[in-house]
């Protein structure tokens, strides 16, 4: 067995680590593997754009709970904020606690029978990066919750209850309980921790650690760096053997863009192949509808082109590479609404990007790339009129997913496969059903694109066209 002396020997440093990570970093990497960034008040670190969700929690807490059901609710109910009451019940006939020495260092786990306790904690999930920044800047938890209630309307937030584990981050004993549970719950720590590998079932060790054949593992365990000196012992898991303080590895920044999408956020897309009749009638409808719109709007083209020329000269049109069915690229035609040097200006606007996904978005009222005529065209939705030419050419449809460039489509393989199984549309389900602020609705964009591919038909197409006309005429919200 690992003795009390051997455990204390590997935990002599004031801030013990495993693989260069302290308990807080290990807890946060666990959530990062699920696409979630943990955000606490008063801790000055960057709120990353690559996270799929932000977990807003009190700085005194560690939490572990299952997120799959909650993500499903977030996807379909579209709240701006999900408040979660985490309930932990330990009334199992016994409870296990960590025993520490006189210096408050971990010695062993001890099982206590004949009682239990329960806890209630509040956390929140959001995809809104600005809300995460507000939470981080709050002085304390009470102020943070008040701020969220002011920022988020009642109809844009809802509350759920969920079972989970809650730990006091200020207690060494509680931190050890958290690590013990992480070792059992987290099956693939290499998702967000580099230079580690699985040695046997449930046993993970640093790549530079050569485990002696005399070491016997019973149950899951984490073995830190520089621990080749561990010999002739049986390690009963869940157990952690800290890094050798003299050989503690340096840790790099977590590259959020390199994290594989969590399967929690991906569900199988049921691609339905349209019948030949559906494809033919939809194409005929597209051609007739596009010809009708072009005949009605062509008299306005010379006026629009003259306004563009008077303010910023030629060209009158702008063609941007987008992907259509099967991933083929085509030039998506629009009236030019931006200055001729817009590409150079965009390079300097990276910090102004407000989007929560792979797209680029700046508030149109503050976008220096837009001409005065361009702002007016976008407000009146006339800059996209030339896209009806794309419809005639077979690049686009009247109704379908928003046309996107290749770099945006690479962010989610399942989403890309779904949206590129049909032609992109001038209007679509996302455009008429979106509820979030522009630039902060990437999750909705994914949801509605997939829903259209799975359920799209004539009734949905006609509903989308009707809803689009009402929105353009300001007759509907």
C-alpha cells in the first residue's frame, strides 16, 4: 500500500501539482475538455472566444455535474442565461473525507458512517461572452447575480435544478475530495492536458515518468512528473501522486481552438434526401420567384449604382466566395456597401469583432468600412438583391441556410455536412427565428440550419418567405 509517509513525501510543496497543474487548473481543464470555460469573479484572465459555453461560478467553489441534458435544453430553449441550482446529497450511509496533518496537508481518505449532509450552490451557463466578462468584473457573488438580473430580461433566462458535486475551494480537504472525484469521472484528461499518456486502465502518467514494474495500481490514479522513484508499492485508487517539485514541468497556454468539439455539443444529424419531385419543384419555384423579383427591382439598379458611384466610385458590385451544395465555391453577388479599402480596415478591426462564432461581426452603426450609402442599403435590405442572379445560376435557393465562406464552415463537421447538403438561401429559418443579438447567435445559427435540413419542406419554405416579407415591411417582430 502507499503509506502515509510516501504520500506526505510527494506533497511537501505548498502548492502541489500534477503534470504542472494545480487543483484549480485541473478542475478548469476538465471543464475546458467539454468546451466550457470556468469564469470566477475577480480572477484576471482572458475570457476566450473559443469556448462553447461559460460556466459562471463563485470563486470559492469547484463543481462537477453532468452537462449533456443542460446543453440540450440550451440548444432548443435559446435562453441567454441558464441559472442552475446544484444540489448535492451525500446521505449514502457514509461519507468520505480527506484527513490532513498539522500543516493541513493531505494524509489519507477516511470513511465516516452514520450520517450525511447536503449542499446547495448556484452556478450559471451562458454563451454570451459579454455576460461572462460582467460576471468576472463583479466584486463578489451577490453583486454578480444582481448584475446578471439587470442585464438579462426575465424571458431570456430560466432556472433548472441539477444533481452534482460541490466543493469548497478554500479547504484543502475539499480540494482533495474534488481531485478524487475528477480522477474517477474524467476518463480522458489528455483532451486538454499535454504530455501525458494512459499506462493501464484508469491510470494516467506524465510522458517522462517511467513507472517501475514493482508498482501495482488498484483502481484509477494520476501519476505526476518525475515520479520514477515510486517503487514496491500498491496504489489504491482513486489516488494522486504529485509532481516531484524539483522536476515540475512548465505548462503552456490552453489552445481553445485546438480542442476537439465535445460530443456533448454534437448530436447526429438526420439528413433526409429530398425526393426528385421536391428537388424539381423547388428549382422551378426558385427560378420563377427570382425572375419575378428581378423584373420588379431592375428599374432601381441604375439609381443604386449611381449612388454608389457618387460616394465611392466603382465597382458597383462585390462578389465574395461562398460555398454551395457539396462544398463547391461560387461568387455571392451583392451591391457594394463597403469602402474600396475595406479589406485593409478589417485587418485592424480584429479586436472589435463581437461575434461568438467563426464569423466576423461589427456593429453596423460603428463599422468604419461601411459607406453612407452602404448603411442605408443594409437597413433597407437592398444590398443583397443581386443574389437573385445567383439563384438563376443555380448557386443559391430562395430558402436555405445562410451562405458562408469555407473558413466558417470548418468549425463544426456535422454542421458543415448538414448545411452543404442543400443550396444556401437568400432567406432562411435562422434569419426569421433568431432571438439573440446580432453577432452573439452562433449557437442559434447552428440549431436552425440543422433544423431546416432535417425538417424542411414546402410548408416551412412558405412560412419562411411569409415571415421574411413581414420582417422587411416591419409588420412583425
